[in-house]
C-alpha cells in the first residue's frame, strides 16, 4: 500500500510540474489547457503568442518591402539573366588591390584588379559568395562574404544588390 501511495504521489507531482498540456492546437490558441499550470507558464504562453504575432507582422512587412524594391539585372544576348547588379570597389588611396569573388563551393567567378579609388560594376546570380583580397601581392587573412539577391543596398548614392570593397 505504501508503494502505491508513493507511485501515485510521484505521478501526481511530475504530472503537475509538467506544465500546461494541450489536446489540440486550437486549445493552445485559446489558452485552454489541461492539468496544472502556474502563472509563469501562463505568462510564457501569452508572451509566445504575442512574439509569434509580432514576427509574422514583421516578416510580412519585410516580404512586401522586397517585392516593392526595384531589381537591377541584365540579360545576356541569349535572353538568360546575368544576375543582380553589384559593385567591386577599391577605397584605398595608395594600394592596388585584387579582389577575387569565389562561389561558396570554391571555384572562382571573377577577379578584379583595381587601382586606388577605382571601382567596377558586375552581375552575379543569386547566392552566397566569398571575397578574397590581395593587396600589393599579399593575400589578406580575413575572407569576406557577400550575398547576391533581391535586397538593395545604397552604395555612395547608387542602388546595388551586392558589394565588395577594400579600404585601408
């Protein structure tokens, strides 16, 4: 008998500490739960719901902003898209720089040798890329990353979908 009482108490204790339990998603949305719940758990449920509603609202606004943004692309003679317009710039006043753009898989897509203050516009298909910088023949240890896509950046007053630059 003593063993049964301990089992019942243990089950009751853990079932009560498990927090709110829901039979369906509709019950969660309404805040109706089965079992025991303390005020912290109820507050967490309300906080989760408001955070989810906020995230959905912000996500919808961001998606709408991307849809409304102009897209700067170019088409090759074949009619296929060259990609999104971007800029590669050397913001140094003294050094000649080689900026190499590589695909995330490792193969090189473009290499640009730029004198002090020079820049060049190019097009990249949507994706993630690595940027390697070589200054005066010495490769910099830090590799940059860039993402080409529908997002538009202002770079010195012009609209681009991606950019890579070197600065002293």
